C-alpha cells in the first residue's frame, strides 16, 4: 500500500486556490491514501468565530469535500483532509475521510490548541477508526499528538495507520510521532503545512517536516521545512497487526491497566493540580 503526505502552503481564505493547489500536488504522485494538512482549504489564523463560520463547510455537500471526492473517485484512492466544518451552529476543526464512493467519516479535533479554543467547538466524535480496503486508519489532528492516550486508544481500536493532518508551529511533534509509532507499533503520516500567516495581530510560522514513519519509529520519507511537497512510502499494514515488541513482550497484552486508572479520571488531585 502506498501512503502519502501532501505538504501544502495555503493562503488564508483562498479556498478554491488552496484546494486546486493541493489537488495538483496529489495528481503528481500516485498513492492509495493521501493525507492533507489541518484546515488545508481555509488557512489557520481566523480572526474570530464568525470568520471561521463564513469559511466552514458541510462535509456532506461542501465545495472542498466535493472536489476531494471527485479526485478520490478518479484515482480509486482515499483522502484524509483537515476541514473547517460547519454543523448547524457549531464549528469544528475536523478531518474528513473520503473514498472513491464518497464520505467515509469525520473526526473532530479532541484537543484544541491555544486560541483555537475561541474559534472551534471541542470535538465530540471521540477517537475513531475507519476501515479502508486493506487497512484500518485512525485520525489525530495536530495538537492531539501531545496526548499519548489518544494514539494509544486508536491503536487499541485497531488502527494500523495514524493519519495526522497538522498545522504545527512548535518543533516537537515530528520527533514525538516517531515515538507514538514505536510504542504502538503503528504507521504514522503527519501532513504538515509550511508558510506563515499574519492576521488579527498574530503571526505564526508553520514548520513543514511532514513525514511517514514505520512501526519501529523509523522515518520512511520526510519533507523539508519550506516548500510544498508530496512524499510517498510503501507500507505493509500487516506489520502493525503484530504487537510483539520483543519475543517476550507484547505491547498490548503486557499492559497493566489496573495501574492506569487515574488516566480515566477527569480530576486526579495532586497529580496535575500541584
Ligand atoms: C495545532 O494544533 N494546530 C498546533
């Protein structure tokens, strides 16, 4: 199976241009699964919630999803793409999973970063996996990476490939995703963006460095930190079904969940208040 990151440089608010550019990049490299950055169609730095609402799309009928569906149908491929999603009065920082026959599903970002908390509603889909032909994928969006529980849950739910649309501004996630891959024996695809945005009194630079990692944490293909780029890696998802870490250590069977109860408590006293 060929999986690809598509590293783009969207211009804020120019949805048609951003989608055209992403599709041109995708057309330049053959893959079975393409992963695009977070909010790849809109750009990132919304001035406020009203501006995000004006650019948000319905994943069942919006412009961006229709264009991606046409590509997926033409190529017989799957696409995971960040989407500024409108759902009634709510707006989510989401990712859509699209296949040759249409929308497969939606994941809404669980862990909002910085001022995203003023723009988006917190994701309410929970952590989900999606069955594609030949592999099961899970989706995390950008800052979700910092919560290792999220990736673990997806692995326990059977995800073999973690698709990770991102707009990373800190320098840590690419390294951390190699560890997420290793500790869960999953493939990961981080599709980050490049470029900078200066709007509403803020400036952010995005770090590129998109990558595909193998189940041992090795980087199979990675992008630079500046240009637009597609990177494709050949993977065997069956490797991610084998959770033996050594001949006597199984990543899931050797866990001690009775020691981890505090993880599922909303408030656990001095552990985090201290
Ligand atoms: C991020 O979650 N966009 C850093």
